[in-house]
C-alpha cells in the first residue's frame, strides 16, 4: 500500500511537473513573440528616426538658405535706401533720362550717324554700366534697364542704373 501511494504520488508529481512545463513553454513562446514584435517595432522606429533626422537636416539647410536670402535682400534694401528716395523710385516709371541706358538712345537715329558714327554712340550709351568696358547685352528685370554685359550679370543682384533688386537678367541680341 505504501508502494501504491508512492506510485500515485510520483504520477501526480510527474503530471504536475508536465503541466507546469507546458505552462512555462507556452509563456516562453508568448514572450518570444512579444520580443519579436518589440524588435520589429524598434527597427521601424530606428528607420523613422533616420527619416526624421534627414528631414530635419533638410529643413535646417532650407532655413539657412532662406536666412541667407533674407540677409542678401536686407543688404540690398539698405543699399537702395542709402542711394536715396529718388533713385529708389527709378524703375517704377520715374526714371531719369540721363541715367537710363535705353532712353538715351535716339529712336530716330539708332545707328548714331548724326553724333559721329555708330562707334561713338555705342561708346556712350551701349557700354556696361557696371564695368564700363563691355557692350551691354542684358536687360535687367523688373526695371527694364539695358545696362549689363554677360560677365557682370552673373555677379550683380541689383541694377547698376537704378539700384532696383534684379529678379532676372534677359539676354538681348542686337543686330
């Protein structure tokens, strides 16, 4: 009888240990799944952090670029204000005919024959107002002064005649 009780006790213990083992295995599988899910989410978050960091860097570069544009525009505005109110108004319909490269050309005598030939007219009115060396070929917008050569167009951000901020330079072909 003692032996029978021992056998029953031993079977009971082995079934008890087997059920505990199954429960532990089940919990281990659940925890492994949780770990896999957490690792997957962690990888997604790391990728998202990289994207956000790249985006933040792009915004930073864009802000620096915009800041440099603002500083350039501010300096152009200060330069224009320093030139005086009369000159700032030039390019908006209040131009002074002495300084305007286009209006100083006589439309009835565009070759300059009455003033000593075409070369004298070109020397007086058709030279670059920035370098005073090359022939003008760039129309400055929005003021529409024909006042720059190709070389000076690249380096200037304002019209040399009226100091208006240049939005674009349009090449003009004269024949």
